[in-house]
């Protein structure tokens, strides 16, 4: 599997999305991924920023 080609295909699909709820879900998944893979990043955020990222 070529990761770069997969990402490029996803970007093309994402550009077509107009549903704000679906966009929020994608953003939440990205925040979750970053939180899990970069715990020091998450821990360094102030609590209000964490709440904003979690709840929008």
C-alpha cells in the first residue's frame, strides 16, 4: 500500500465534503490521533484549548 497515494485520494474526497457534521467528525479523529500519538503535545495544551478541541 502506498501511503502517499492513499492520502492524496483522501484529500480529493475530503475537498468535496460539504456536510459540517462530517467535517467535525474528521477533525475529531485527527485530534484523537494526535492526542494518542503525541501525548506530550496534548498534555502541554491548556485545559480550555483541550475543551475546545474536544467539544468544538
